[in-house]
């Protein structure tokens, strides 16, 4: 549960702070955490662009 809470705090930091350094740290931290939340965001990104996937398949 700690990693999910860290990701949530990191997400809030990403939204609220417009500092480039903090934004980059947030991205690095979220990539380094192999959590279920990470898998969920990846699947959501895939669902957002189903047309591209269909074009590649056919």
C-alpha cells in the first residue's frame, strides 16, 4: 500500500507544482514502481487509441 500512496502523492505533486525538476522526479518515481496502478494506466493508454492498434493488426 505504501507504493500506491507514494504514487498518489507524486501525482498530486505533478499537478500542483510547475517545477521542471520535481516533474521529472515524479515521472522517474512512477516508472520505477512496478505497481498495479502502473499496469492500469498502461491499459488505459492502450484503450484510448484502439484505431491505431487495429491499423497495425490489419
